[in-house]
C-alpha cells in the first residue's frame, strides 16, 4: 500500500500532537465566547467607558472651571428655565431659536465655546 503524506503525519506522535492542539484551541475559543457572555463582560466594558467619560468631565470642571463638561467647536450649553434641564446643542440651533423667538425666556445660554 502506498502511504500518503496525511497518513504519515497523523500516524506520528508529532502529527497527533498538532491535531490535538488545533482541536484544543478551537474548544477554548468556543468556551471563551460563552464565558464572556455569561459574565456580561461587554456590559461591564460599556459601563466602564461611561464612567471614564464622566470622570473626564469632572476633571475638565476642576481644570477649566466649566460646570457642564468639555464643549466641542460650535457647541453651546442651554438651560430650560421651566424644567431646569441642561443640554448641549449646536450654535446654529441656538441662533435659530433666538432668531425665531427673540423675546423668549424659556431657554438661556449658560456656556459657549
């Protein structure tokens, strides 16, 4: 009988070891996915990123003295005087609001970049 390269490799100790390692690695990859799902690692990572963003805002307040965090170019902080809600918006939207309702007192500008 003629021996092929595959049978020669599989019938050696080295070949069996390689095949066993490949199967073991595939099983580890599948088990890793299950444990990441089970322990909710993705949710923990998302919450950690939110925490980091909030800490950066706190640091920015301490450094710059601005209360509502870092403003990007063209952003402003507007406060609703009726609900005390504070939110970021663009300068264009703020200018449009002032142009459409020049005497309005519901919204006030708190901070601008």
